[in-house]
């Protein structure tokens, strides 16, 4: 008889916000083998392009994932706009950037909270989510939704942000920066937190590349890869550099995300400073015909939208390669040899979005 | 008379324990910037659990936690009626072992892992608990609580190191972060709810009440460190208990949960350093 | 936005081309299948934002070699395409045997709305 | 006294939701909404829970999971469907892998609409569920006596 | 005195008869009867001599000495031959040194040494006789049932049952000899006989492993024997006596400490203390009854018995400190190492080592309280441990494995066996049971004698003890269902001894105040010349008896509750993926997977290899320090 | 090494008091744009069915014959698309969200009569 424990982990499990299943093979508490099973959230929404027209599909795309809802909407709209060769107004580009960065901010704060929760630091979780509520308030004020914004549209955005509100947002960013510093101090310096993240789930630069990791996962391993540098939306007019760390462990990933939050705040302030006046939307008529790959940097990493249209109002094919899908192999790699107590941290460390992954 | 006292202890101890837990929850909530539940919430929880249906996974697993409760009560009675500390500790260990067996008996994955971790925790804190008893004996020449608290000098004067070590392992006993590996009071843990995963209704209420007794047990030991025969010291001791409890709440809220390796290392090293040095010095000057 | 090159190949060149790209230091970004006049498979690669697609058209009969020997993590994409489109991909390093998503409908993307 | 109302414990399961409602359910726990005021604890364990909160629609894979979780809860218990997907399937109702709302497999007691459901709505829903919980408790007692 | 000669000689005769009986059925009957008679004899001797004890010497002592010398020579020749045949020359060398040494002493130096009392029956030896007689005969009966299926399961071993049984009885006789003799040469002779029988029983299966292990056991024990022989020669030449009681009555001067140290070495080897412990672990290849009898309940106790006898000389002396330290290291290291084991017999072996270590500490500290604890430990340990061993033997029969991990189905296979097993384990470490009472007193004794280091060792060791017993118990209570396990009959021959053992474990706990009052306190009072006190207060004893009664009554009182309160039964929580039978779940790729729950072993912390290496180095260091101290003492 | 680095924040919170909005007692004020639920000023409606066609979830039913407009509250995803495409701008998004219910809610509005809601 071996000394190996075999247990199911998920789909319903308190540390998992989303259903995913792992067969964990343990020795004492060391994970020897972790075999995943997904499909609990698979809806088959790519197939919906045949039932919803390309305008309606914007709303479906937004609901691929409730966390980076805006990014999905934007990615989809950009793909269609590229096919239809629509040039959207500059103000819309900036507004999109602001919302996108706010989304990143909220997503990373959410992630920080969940990470804190994963290692049993409840008060830190509460602090992160308390901070996040401020971002959600901005969302609600500017778009009307806390989670799903429904502001991105093919041809621009549906709602404008007034100058007063923009100023207010800049103010909130300043005050948030202070509060974020306070909690990031704990994430970066507290020794009990460090003992749970340092050296956990190390992914070397080579491994990250070989496993096709994207986003903060890759950046924490020293791969400088950030789609925003390609200058879509208003990013070309902004001044920033991708955040890169070398160690490739959970600690590095935490610090990448924390620094990205500060970066996002900075980007938002830059946007507010130079946002031009003007229209927010151009009218889009006709049906798309052609194909295009859009690549957008989501909070979780690079997302690829592939749209193929045939001139009718229904698309031929929409394909979403989400960042979590690309990061799953890296996760499985890091799970091997970790401790059971690290499993939730490692699952979280890729910032999984299973509903994106399975669509 | 003795019987009346014993009955009094049996009834009052969980009330105090429950109230403390309630206060704990409120303070914790406030520290996190939340409103928090009513102070009597733990009692509501337990009463609700008693009213609910109890389901079981097999016929045996509930047996152990009832025994565990009985021994927790037993321990508290021994301690509060001035009995032998060492015997109380042994009885409590017996209770804990039965609790662990309850986890194993369900043969469910997370309970079993919880039991394993609980055993590890017991192994981690047991040396310090024993050394605390030894310390009392060194300081006051007796294992009996009634003798220790009627000494003229409080034991804390002789046992500062042991006291710190004891407060350290109290975190295990009170199931506070960073040492709440086996069963966290917070909802989200990789082993679900550890040993208690399979218990529901009345059985879960029993586990909660057992915990209340344990809280009282733990704080009584803190009390014993400070109490002497003068009444003022008794008040000081109660204040010290409150302070220690508050400290534990802060620690709970300011630490990530550690892994078993770290917990075991920390507990054994603290025991080895603080407990041993304190006792060595004490035995040298004796 | 960077370049978007689409390079048409034939299905039996796939492994050689992929290996070539791998040696050049490209990373596999995605494998996409589109059901239009047969199954159109696009393998997307990226190196420093340089985006290359290998594309060929096949049907559900033809056996396609898995590229999981070159890019091990391609098993997820390939399993998905196999399950949803019914493309016959063989020798996937971790083969879920059409139970990645465990869907009640068999190969839902194989038929198109209205063509049923 | 009926104490079920005073300490409802929740089991949250994510059917196949987009995460929108999930994070709103979690947001209920955080300082701004703090449902622990009502004695609500997110247990994550069916055996301890009184209320099953389901977000997202059900599909072939998670139907047995949902059923099992429901079975493993102790009486009295209620099911609250949170969000449009859980109540009707929502925008994904036409997808091939979506069976529909949760009421296709479990007796849903309270429906919380919204896409995503707002924390306030979720609190309202849980409070409504408490009433049902109390009813069920009374009913069970009557049956026993 | 006749009763005593009968007690020693009867098992010898029984061994001879059994060896010559070839028919299985008849032999089994004879074994049972002889065992019962042995037990009866034991009780009789205890009854006769309990109150006052006696000491006497035989008239025919010289003849006995010659017979002994003759047998010794024969044994030595046998061992030398066996050593040469199997290329284990170290054994031959040891035998070739010590026997001529003893013969030389016997025939040249011994004249003029008068032995006043060669047999002493006091409270301590009565307790030992009781343990040997009762536990030993029960194990002999058990062996009848055990050996029946042993050869059915292991048909590749040659059947030598008559040999096996006769060695068991031979051994009993030798053990009686050790604890009753006062004459050191006699003790030495019996000592060597036990080593020999241990060697023969370990090698019973004649496999390569068994052979190697048996020779290792023999060589280490002969090494100890050599020390013993040297001690005898030293005593005989220097003090002109061969009586143990005379030696003990001396003052702990440097010159006296030399033989004491040598005897302690002999005791440590017999009790398998580190660094001499490897033989006991190897001995686990022997059939379980012999492990129960020799390697836990009795033979290894001979070592600690000797230490207890020597206690007045150890006390504060340097040798005492050395022995305490060795015992302490053994206790701690073996308790920790037991955590990393999964083979039930290995766990029992490590636990035996640890507990022997504890007894050695208690005995060598040498205060009244600690000796009280040491003797109680011997009693409780013998009963509980042999219960555990024979239960494991039967479990192996029932479920076909003695791995602890496989015992999770035991509840299903045999509820009774698992109950016995639980009683045994509880007896080893839980609160109101014997071992813990003794540990408690030991602790108190260490504090009172200012041995703060041993207190700390005890604290850590007990914690580790808790862990491995706890997880084993956990496996026993877990309700995994045993489908497809072929159930075997639980023979009466096996069950009766197990049952009596279990009863003994509980009864001995209830009656320890009596044991203390009537045996220990008088013995210790006499030994220390003052009035000894029972170290535990009456109120505490009462509370403990309450606890014990609760543990007995509570399970019984639960039965009606179970009958009345029926509940809805649901499957265990498996994150929603249970297939419904509590054994399997839907795993990845839709495959049904078996749930497996295993204990922790924490090899990186408690791995045997590393710990053994370090603790061996430390103990060898301690012993070397002892030698240096002694030499220094002699010089100064 | 830094331990207890969270303490500062904890005490700050303790001193500040709870941040909680005591929801059922006190309400958090909603923003002007908050999307709660769709309302119709039925008198302006011309029953063009534009909203029904564009609604991504098919929650809206328009019956020209009976001049009724109805919405399944449990299907509406508050995307605001209907009110954007409405040629008469008679659909508006209210701030107040639909409250939870025990069953399916279908709000039906019939022209010429006052607003009336039926629950099935």
C-alpha cells in the first residue's frame, strides 16, 4: 500500500471562487500529481454568433467574464472595427483606456483580496475589497453598472464622462494610491505573507516561455510582454513601461500586480490630463466582411480575439483565446511538488478566470 | 456544596466562552472595518444548530465528539475547582484526541486531512503545555491550581519566558491565525472545515460548545500566571486575561496562515528556547 | 498593432513549419478552428509582437498530427478543437478523449445554424 | 424561538456564471455590505449551510454537483438563485451547453434578478429566504410532533 | 523454594516434551496445557511468596554450576560453528572470548567466593515473575492459533513448529531464572540463554533477511554478554563476591562504578537502547508471538530490570548520568522515528525502544518516585505492548497486511479486533491509562531531582508519541468499507489471549493504586530505608479512576442513543463529485477514481536514516564520555 | 523581517468605526446612471417591436394587437439596448433594481390603461 492520498479538489470548494476540479495525489501534504478537469462553466457562447447579430453580440462578449467584462467588450469591438475599418473618435479611445485601466485596478484588487483569503489573511482580504469598492463606485457613476458596464460599442463608447467627474476620478486615484500603499506594504513586506508567497510556485523564464504563459504570470518570470505597448486604444499616447520581475514565484507575481496597480493609477491620471474633447462615437452601418486577430492586454494577460465575418450580420466565427487558457499549463506545472496549503495560492496566482477559459 | 460549584462551572463556563467568542467576532469585524454580528451571535448559531436536522455519514462519527465535549467539561471543572493542572492538561489532550478521532471516523477526505493537521498541532503545542505545568510546579511546588493561586508572589515573576511561550501556543488552542491549520474559523480554507466538515446540526453545536470550554480553559491558565492570594492580583489577572485575548485577536488579524512545517518549527523552537531557558534559570537559582 | 501574417500551408507541412517557428523562438499563441468550407485550422505564433498564422483547410476525416510534441501545452487547444469541431487530431500528449468539457451535444461546431 | 433566522449560513456555488454575480456575492461579505451583521457566514460546506446560493445557469456537468450539494444540506434549507443566468439562463439560454435556470434541477425558493445582481438585491433575496426558512422549520417541527 | 525450582524447571521440561512431540494436534494440546500450568505455577509462587519474600541458596549449588558451565560450553561451540558456517565471524569471536573467560574464572578464581543467597524473591522479582508467567503463557496459547495459519500463508517457509514452541518455553524458563537469581553467574547464564533463543526465533524462517537479522541480534547481545562477563570477573576478583544484592549495597565509588558501567552496557544492549538498537528492529521478521514475547514484553525488560536493580548505585553517579542520557536520546529519537513508519510491527518496535528508553531514564535517575514510575512502566508496557503485538498478528491474518494504512477497513472486518487494538493503543498513551500515569510520575520525579533536561526530553517525546499513536487510532476508527476482503475465522486460540490481555490493560489501570500500595511502596521503602509515598495524591487518583470509568461507561451508554436516534444518512463531502458510495469520485476526464486517504509520515523531518545516524553518533559519544569519566575517576 | 505590519491598519479601522452601509435600514444613494430596471412610459409607445427584436435575451414581448408591452424581469440583463434603440425614447432605465421574487415575474403594460403588473 502506498502512502499516497487521492482526493478530489473542487468543483465546489470554499477556496475556489469558480468551479474547477483537480484530482490531487498527495504524499503527506505534498502534491505529487494534479490532474485537472474543466467544463463546469462551458456554455458554448462562441456558437452564439450564429444566433445573435454582431451588434447584439457585444453584450454577450461583455458577459464572457464578469471581472474583465469591459476588456472583453473592447476586444470584441476592436476586432469588428478593424474588419469594418472604422476609425473611432479619439475621445472614445481615451475613455476606453480609462475604463480599461480602472478594470485592471479593480481586477487586481480583487485578486489581491482573494490571494489574502487563500492564505488565511482575512483582514487583508477585507481591506483590499474595501478599496475595490471605490473603483466600483466610479464604475457605477460613469457607466451605471458595478460589474457589467455595457458602455463599449462598435464605433466608440456609449457614455461620456464629464470633466468634473474626470477630475473627481483623478482625486480618488490620489487618495487610493495612499491607501493602496498601506496594504501593499503588508503584501510586500510582512514576513508571514512572504513566508507563504516567496519561493512558492516558481516558474523560470524558460519554463514560462515554454508553457506559453502570458500576462503577469510571464512578466513575473522576466518575460517582457505587454500588448499595451502595441499602442491600441490610447496607449500609444501614454507613457509607461511594462512591469517585470525576475523571480517567477508567487511573491514576484504579487509584486508585479501591485506595481501594475500603481501604474494603472498613473495611466488614468495621464489620460485625464490629456483627454481631448470631441465625439464619443461614430455611426456604424453595414455588415462586416473579413477577418482579424485582435490582441488586448487584460488584467490576466493577453487575450486574442479572432473574428471572421462573411458580409452578413451574423459572424462566421468568433474565437476568444483567453489568458487563463494560456496560463493553465503553467499552473499545472507549478502545482507539482507544492504543498496542499499552497494549492489555493497557486490556483489564484495565475488569477484564473474559468468562465473566460471555458466560455 | 461541591456539587453546586461543579454545576455552576459547567453552566457558566460555556456562557463566558460564548460571550468571549461573540466579543471576538465583533472586535474582529471592527478591525476589518465592518459592522459585525451581534455580541450574542455565537449563541444564536449554536441554538440554531440544535434546532436543525442532524445528518450523518456513518453511525460512529458523532460518538467521538460527544466524548470530546465531556472531557472538555471535565477539564474545565478540574481546573476551575482548583485541581491538578497536569491532570487537567491530560484530560484535555484526551478530549482533543477524541475530537481528532471524530475526524478520522467520517473517512471523508477533508476531515481526515484536518485530523492529521490537528494531530500535528497537538504535537506542536503539547511540549509547551507540559513545560508550563512544569514551570508552575517549579515556581510553587505544586500542580494544584488552588495552591498556585494562593502563593504570595505571582508565578509570572518566575516564569516570564514560559508565559510568552504559552501565549504563543495559545494561538493554536484558540484556533487563531497563523496557526489555524486544522480548522479555521474563517470560511475559506483549503481543507474546507477540517475535522468538522462532516458534522451538522447538533453535533456541530457540540463542537462549538467544546471550543467555548477550551477558551475558558486557556484563559484560566493565563489567570493562574498572575493570581496570588491578594484580591488585587485577581483583578490584575482578569485584566491580563482580557489583554491576552485581545492580543490573540490582533494576532489573528495580522497574520497569514502558516504551513505545517512553519507551525511545527515555530512552536518547537519557541518552546525549546523560551521554555527551556526559563526553566534552566529557575532550576539554577532554586 | 503588429503584423498579421497568414501563411497558407498544407496539412502535412504542419509539423515541419511549427518546428521551424519553434526554433526561431516563436511562442504558440492560439490554435483556432473555423468551420467554413471545411475546417480551417489556424495556428497563431508570436515573437516580440510579430504575429504569424499557419493555416490550412482540412475536413473531419483527415488525420492531423498533434503539435503537442513540439509545444506540449497545445494539448488544451487540440482537445478543444477535437471535441467541439470533431477534427481528427491524433497523438495529443494528454488526450481527454472528447471529455474536456463533457458536453451533451456531440461536436456542436461541426454543423452550422441553418445547415442542419 | 426560532433561531434559523438569526444565523443563516450560506453555501455559495458557482454554476456556470460569468463571475459577475460571484464577485457580488463575495462583495456582500466585505466591509461595505458586511452580511455578517445578520449572522450570515459563507461556510463553503453543504453540511453546515442553510441557504444554497447558486449563481449561473446549470449544465450537463454541474447538474449532479448541484443536486449532491443540495442533498448534503441539513433540513431546513432553501435555494436562492442569484442573477439572471441562475433564474432563467439569461443571455446564454440559447447556448448548446446551457440547460437553463437552476429551477430546472432544484426547487428554487427565491429568485434574485440582476445582471449582475447587486449586493443589495442579494441581501434582499437572502432576507426573503429567511422567511421561507422559518416556514420550513415550523413545518418540519409540526411534522415531528 | 520447591515451588520456585518447579517454576524454573517446568517450562524447561515442557520445552523438551514439545520438541519431541511430532503430532500437530497433540502438540497443540500440550502447549495449551503447559501454558496454563505455567500460569498457574506463577500465580501460586506469587501467592506463596508475595507477602514477605524469601531468599535462599541451593545445597547443590556446585553441581548446578558445573551443569551450567557444561551447557555454556556447548552453546559456545554451537554459536562458534554457526558463526563460521554463515561467515558471521564476529559472533564466533565474541563467543570464543567470553566463554573461555567465564570458564577461566569459574575454575581458577572462584574458589573462596561464598554465595549466601542465590535466589531472591522480593516484590520486584514477584512483579517480573507475574509478567513473565501470565503474559508469557498467554502468548504461548496465542502462538498455537497464530502458527496454524502462519504456515498456510507463508508456505515457502519450512515448518518447524515444535522447535518454535519449545524455544518459547525454554525462553520462559530462562527469564524466570534471570529475575529470580541473585547469583551473577546464574543471571549471566540465563542472560545468554535468552540471547540464544532470541537468535533462534528471529532466524525461524531461514530466509536470508531473517538470517542476517538473527546474527545481528546475536552479535550485539553477545557483545553485551561480554560486558556482563567482564563485569562478573571484575566483581569476583575485586570484591570477592558474586551476589547482586551485595554489589548493590556497596557505595558508589569509582572502583564499584566500573562493573556497574559494564553491567549497564549489558543492560542497554539487551534493552536495545541506542546505539545498540538495530537488532530489535531487525527482530521484527520473526513470527509475531516471538516479537510479542521476546522483543517487547519480557526479554528486553531483562535489561531494564537489571538497571532498576542497579538503581541505588546509579542515582547521582556519573554512570547514572550517562545511562540517563542514553535513555533520553533513545526515547526522543525513537519516538520521533516512529512517526515515519507505516509497518505496524516497526511502529511497535520503535515505540518499544522509546518506552524502554523512558524506563531506563526513570531507573537510572534512581529516586524513589522515578523507580515507582519505572516499575509501573514495565508492568503497563508489557501488558499493552504484547496486546498490541498479538492483535497486529491477528490483524495480519484477517486483512492480509500489517501496514497501518490498510487497517482502515478493520472496523468492517472485525469490530472486536479493532476494539482490542484501540484498548492497547489507548493503554500506550492516553490519559487515565497506565503509561500516562507513569509518565506523569516520571515527570514529577525528574523535576524533583532537578533533571530539567530529561523533563524537556519527556515533553517533546510525549508529543511525538501522541502523533503516531493518534494517527494509527485514526486509521482504526475510520469507517472505510471493506468490500472484497475475504474474512477469516478469528480463532479462539487467538481471541482468548487477546481478550484477556485487553482486560488486563484495563484492570491494571484500575488496580494500580493497589499495586502501588502493596508492592511498590513496600519495595521502595525497604530499598531506601524510609517510608515511601505514592507519588500521586489520592484526589488525583480518584479523578483518574472517574475518567477511566467514564471511558468504559460512555461507549456502552451510547448504544441506546444510537438505537433510538436514527438519522438521515448522506454521502461524505467530496466537493460535489461523490459517486455515491463514499469510496469513489468522478475524477479528471470523467474517470471514476478511488478515494484514498493516507496518514502523514513527514519523512523530511522524522526520516529514520538521518535521525538514526545522528542519535547513534550522540549516544556513542555519550558512552565514550562515560568511559573517559570512569577512567578519570579510577585515576583520581 | 516585519511582523504585525497590519496592526496599524487594524487600529485605524477600530478607531474609525465600521464602514458598513447598514443596508436595509439605510440605503446607499444610487448614481444617476445606475442601471436598475427598464421602465416604460406606455403612453408614448408605438409598438414598433424594435426593442423586442434587439433584446439580446428575448425578455421583451410586444403585442401590437393588444397594445401591450411586457417584460420578463427574470430574463432582463439591464443592458439598456432597448432604450437606446427605442425610436420614441419611451423606455428608460430606472435606478431601482428589481427586487427578488418567489417566482417568475412578468410585468405587463397595456396602453390606454394605467400601469398594471401581473405576476404569474
